[in-house]
C-alpha cells in the first residue's frame, strides 16, 4: 500500500485532496505545518508528498528541502 503525506494548514484543503484520491488503496498522513511534517517523516515511509506552497513559518519548498 502506498503512503501519502498531505501538508497544508487548511483542514478543508487536506480533506479535498484526500477525496480526489477516493477509491484508491492508500495510507494517509496529514500535517498542518513543517514541524508536524518532520515527525511524520521520521516515523513513516512516505511515497508521495503533496504540499501547500505557503505553510506559515516556513514555506512548502523550504520544508521539503529539509
């Protein structure tokens, strides 16, 4: 089973992304900011990251580069 991480401060946006993949056998992880992201990445193997470009303290590209 593939694992997807959605990083977005908006819960509504995270739900919309999940719904767009409805019907696929996927494991989902969600983070609302970069700090949450690092804990998930240290714990789980992620196959795909979907990230908002604006995350608050750090932007999406900065978060992904770390």
